C-alpha cells in the first residue's frame, strides 16, 4: 500500500536514497529525500558542515531540473490555452530555480503573460485534442511576443524553449526557413507555414514537420489526416513527446481508451512525459469507474511535479470510496495551502 511508504529513515539513508533518485533523474523525489536528510542533520555541528553543503548543492541541482520541468509544463499549458496554469508553473519554476538562465527564460515568459492582451479566438469547437488542439505555433491564446521588441530569432527561441526533452535543439536545428514557418504559424498564417513545412518535408521526412502539419489537420477538423500524420511521425521517432501526447489526446477525445492506454503505459515506462502520461492513465481509469486502479495511479504521482493535481483527484476518489481517513491524510499532506 502506498501510504506505508511514507515512513522516514535516518539522515544517511535519506542522503543515499536522494543521491540515487538524483542519478536516476527522479528530481522531485531526490529533492524531497534530500530535504529529509538535511532536516536530520544539525547544521551547527562543525563536523556536519561538509555534508550539509553537499546536500544543499544536490538540492540546488534537483531544484533547477524541476524548474526546467515546470518551464516545459508551462509551455504545454500555453499550448492548451491554459494561461492560469501556465502562470502557476512559471511561478513555481522561479521558486525552484537558482540557475540564472532558467530564471531569465521563466521571467521572460511571465512578463509576456502579464502583458498579454485579450486573446482573439480563431477556433471555437466544443471538444478538442489537447496536444493537437493547442500548439505554440497555432493558438491565438498563446503569449503575444510581437510587441516585446524581440528579433525574429529571439521570438523563435523563446517559443521553442519550453518544448520538452531535446525538442528545442531539434526545432532550432531545422534551420531559418523552418523558423520562418513556425513564426508564421504562431501568428495565424497557416497558409505560409503549411507551404514552408510541405516544401521542407519534400526534401526529407521529419517527425517534427509531420507533427506541425498534424496540428493544421486537427484545426481544420480532419481528425483522420491528423492521426495519419501523427502515426507517420511516431514511425520515424517513437520517442517524440509531443507526437505521443497528441495521439493520446486525439484517441481519448474520440473515446478510444483501449488504444490510448498501452500508448500511455509505454510513455511511462520509457520516460516520455511520464507525469502527464500518468495523469492521463489515472483519468482514464476514473472515467471507466476503475477506482482502485485510479487511486493507485494517482498515488504514484504524489512525489512528482503534478502532485497537487494528483492529490486533488486522489482525495475525491478516496472520499467516494468511503476511505475518508486516507483522504484526509492526503489532503493534509499535499493540499494544505495549495488553494
């Protein structure tokens, strides 16, 4: 049972565990465990000074990596048109980051959000595929960079920087012509962007170009072409996080949960946006009425950057299952002061 894992150990054990989490890239768990280790050491004892300094240094590293993850999640929220959630993630990034570069990128995005004018909605459909329905290159709900005095190169860099994994570098590596198309798409000029993407695609297959064209297909209401393009992209690169997430969202949008679940499970196993994939899995279990599976899934996310969202869903599920004491425990541990 998940709740039995919450017992804490001594400082040395916590430090060793935190280092293992850090090496494995499990930064939220690393930071939490390192905090536990620090709490168990008396910083005023001279012989503890070196250990305390080492722990703090590792916590800074974990915090910076978590800040980057929140920056990525903010970018995803912006693509979904969820500016409030994006702002939350950006503020959390600022709280976590000590790296100057990360803080500057976060502050630029926050400044852009603060100066955003009232959005013009070009698409007004009742249902949409989150990833396909929202893109940094597509949505009018995105931040407006045109009035910030930035060069095209700076605007392009700022738009692609929140993309997950190695995508910022890969997008930048597609060259100046692609950047022009990407900026055109962001400004709502899909005709120009589409022409550029198709011309580049004719010169060589690219999962990124196929993904961007899939967005156009979805916005045009052509779900079949959108899916075809996404699957072509994944055949080229099955690790592309945006293609994976967008296909999942397209499948769930159409109630094709049996097809979405194995894709999500593969994403979790291979570390492809595992937190978002985990939340999707929990939601699918919840919608299907598989409460125990949903409870287990959301419980596993309580040590990740999406712990608040997971805790909110977990509390509701525990309450509906008559497990009020556990629900109260989770609420106290993870939701206090979050609202």
